[in-house]
């Protein structure tokens, strides 16, 4: 019996590991491309944010990084290296934009500034960005109620009182602590599965 190509229901990017996504992208699967970009868009955008680039410049970095991914994906030897590779490409694009802006300023001011050297990616920036990406992936694997609970309690500043959280989630105020504990445990297990130590 020959395999029949069917369009599987769209799964969340976490449901597909990078090896499968890369393999399917290379075979021309459009859904895999969408899932791959969806999985890593926050990671890519986080780099220009750290460089304090404008929204327009961040969009340029995102587009350039995605184009580089499209061109260079067949050369990727290890799919697990994809997040770090994407960060490096985005970093270089940010640096290129910053350098271009310096040239414009130097021409406007008629100063002859030396070309700055491209710095290596700071390991702390790489590690921080990787940890943020792992957290985003782990969060997407939570149930919608757990994800929202964690967002309300830990991602908002200031964090919301239990009464507001309970009202938004339709829970009893007394059950928030127990539910929070269960959700944090699920998040911890998900992070462990993703390799976060």
C-alpha cells in the first residue's frame, strides 16, 4: 500500500521536534515551514529587542534571518543547533544595522570613524536567549488555563491578586494556590524534558 499525502491537523510547534521540522521543511512541507517560523519568531525578535532597535529595524532583522534560514537550512548538520544558529544570524543582522546607522551618522557629521570590529556573541546573551526560548516552548505545552495562570501570576508587573486571577479564570479563590502548584510542576517537568537544567 503506497503512502498517501494527507494534510494532518495543524499541531503546535512544540509537538514537532526540530529534527522533524527541518526534515519536513527540506522536503517542501509548507506547514513545517510555518511551524518552524512560528516556533522561533519570539527568539529571533528577542535579539533586536536586546539591541534596542526600532520596531521597523526588528522586522528587518526578522525578515533577513528568515531568508538566511531558507537559503542555508540544507547546510544545517545538526537540527539541535538551530536555535543558536538563528541567534547568531539575528545578532549579525543587528550588528550590521547598527554599523550601517553609524556610517550614516559619520557621513552626516563628516567624521571619519574607523569601522568597528564585529564582536563575538556574548555567552551570557546566548544563554539568556536560549533559556527564554525554552521557557516559551515549555509554556506553549501547558494547558490554556495553566498557561494563563502562570502569565497572570508571574509575567505581569505587578502580579495580580488571587481574587482577580480567580475571577478571570473562573476558579474559586481558595483553589488558586493548589492550581498554581500543579501548573508550576507541569512547567518544571516540561522544562526538564526540553533539557533546561
